[in-house]
C-alpha cells in the first residue's frame, strides 16, 4: 500500500506546480472538446480533449517556448568595442 501513497503524493506535487497561461488553456480546451464530443458523439474530439486534459494535469510541455524556456526572444549581445574600422580603397 505504500507505493500507491507515494504515487499519489507525486501526482499532488505535479498538480501543485505553478499554472501558466498555456496550462489553463489546455485545461479549458480539454473540457470544451470533451463537452463537444459528448454532445455530438464525435470520438476524435473526445480523444483530443482527453489528450489536452492529460497535458494540463501532468503539466507536460509540448510547446517549444515552454520546453526550452524561450517564450521571449533573447536579445543578441553586441560589443561595440570590437568593431573594426573598415578601410576602403577606391579603384578606377
């Protein structure tokens, strides 16, 4: 009985992680597609809704900006001290 308690503790820890905008969006989309699946008897919508709910529950990060932590572009650092002066010679 002890392993199930640890597993449940891990699930609770995952659910308590901070909820980002995308995690809330996945949760809302999951509920919407499950609702539409039940109302219209559409199995693919239900499967997609279940996938979205799973992603929201376990906080899986399938968006590139979430996986790599680059949701905002990283500015390139330029060092203006290392710019060399270019000397041009006019050829006639």
